[in-house]
C-alpha cells in the first residue's frame, strides 16, 4: 500500500487567473490543451499535479484532493478500518476510485490505475 502522488483540483469561475499565474508568472508548463468544453490547466510535478477548471453545469464550484495510490481497493479498506465512510468503487478514465469526505468537508478520492478489460 503506497501513495504515489496527489492531485489538487479546483473548479471555479476564476480558474483562468490561476492558470495564467502558474503558466505565465511561475513558468510552469500547462499540460492541458484548451477546448471550448474544458477550459483550465494541469500543472504536473512528478506523479503529482494541480488542476484548475472552469465551473459549468456538470462541474460545480469546489476544491478536492485526489490521492493516487498503487492499489485503490487495499487503500480504501485501510481507510474504512479507521472508521471513515467510503463510497465506491467506480471506474472512470482508466482509474478505479473511491470517494470520502475530509474532516473539513473537502471531497477526497482514492485512485489507482486499472487495466481496461
């Protein structure tokens, strides 16, 4: 059971201010190619990254943390054994994920890569 990285995700109306800050002020390359549907940025550092997205009908304003692990099933069982309510799993975008809520109300997911059958 190993944590491989973290993804900090913010969805807001001010997302492009953050994209501009990381891309142009800090000089960190934006890994995301803009499209009409998804405007934002992905700023990678090793196995961790920051994501900033524009609010939309399908993406309400929020901040969340994604914990990337080697085995989401095993990690979710560990978290459950510590008394945390965990939902899932679900498979999406080549990842298996579980969701939970941190003590401060922040949504958190536990995710690992899966091979598509």
